[in-house]
């Protein structure tokens, strides 16, 4: 497995408070990895540290083999595409123009797209089911459509690694499953995906591996069916839970 991103015994402190410690994780090509855990577990901070947006207090992180904090913004963008938890379009541009912003790392922009840039934009719009909305303004579409547009922008970046913070929050079940299928296709094409989520069932459905966090420490890690044991779920969420299979699909149940 070729690691697109890895942490080695990493620790992060913000405002004098430990956020996570002794954290190790690798995300390779051809795989989807999910971060799970309750609010405040450190999931978002792990993603941001992996991109070099916050400095580690100890340990190491490598993005494509290099310390991300030593890379230029463009170099980072060519290695990883990031979708934060609350993405915003701060001016009234079209869906297609927003997606085209993903081409900046390659020298493109909405007003100057090469044939390759346009092909990447078109493919991302199609993958996210936005063909009928490509000319609509971002401030005139629904919240779920807006989120899918930002996901399309992330895909248009054509980075090998996708890093996404709660990318299905606010989506209906059908849309969430569609997003999960996009992750799988990206991995099948040789890319890697690291995403955080509160949707245990979705993580179990799409992820090759999961890491379950609580208060900045790893409770369990591995394949979903083994890592998401009754003991691990109960420890992480402080409520008795278990992973069950319903008509062939894994889902989580809590008492």
C-alpha cells in the first residue's frame, strides 16, 4: 500500500489543551478510511493537521511523503483536495463556476479553462448529479445541492487524496449513499479518501477501514466489522451499541 497520508504518533494541542495524542494512521491509494467518534473527539483536528493547517506538538505527519507545512499551497492542493465542514460560496457564482475553482491548482480558473480543465469540471459535475444545475447560481439552490456542488469542486481538483469533514451532513439517505459511491469510485481509480462522519452505518458501508476516536485517543481501528465492536462503540459513545447486518447492510444500533 502506497501511503498518500500518514500520521506517526502525532499529538496536537490547541490553546494549551490536548486535542489528540499518540495518533497513528495511514491512508493509502485504493482505499476509503473513515474517522468516527462523538463531538469533540478530535476528528476535524486530525483532518486539518493532516493538511498542515495546524502544527503538531509531537510526532509526524506526511502528505505524499512530505511534511505538509513545508509545501506550498499549490503543492498541497495537487496532493490533497479538502472539503471543510461548512463550505461557502461567498459570491453569487454559478454551480459550474464554483466547480471550476477546483482547477486553480492546475493553473485553471472559471474564466480560463483548458480542454483538460473543462473535461475535469464536466466529469465532476456528472459524478455529483449536477448536470441540470450547472448554470444555476449557488445562492439559488438547496443546501443539499450546494454541498454536492462543493464536493464536485473537490473532485475537479483531481488530487489523489480527498479529505472531507462530515461530507454527508444534511443530505438525505439517497444522496448520502450517492456520495459514498463517489468515494468508492475514487478509490477504485487509485485514489484515497479520508472522511469524518457521525453516520456509523455509512462508514461501515463504504469504508475499507475506520478509526474510532474519543477525546483525542484511538478507541479502535481496522475493518468496520471488527473495529466497531460492542465494546468499542460503548466506550466511544458511552452508550451500549452494536453493529448489526440488516438485509445485507451494516447499521449501528444503540440502546
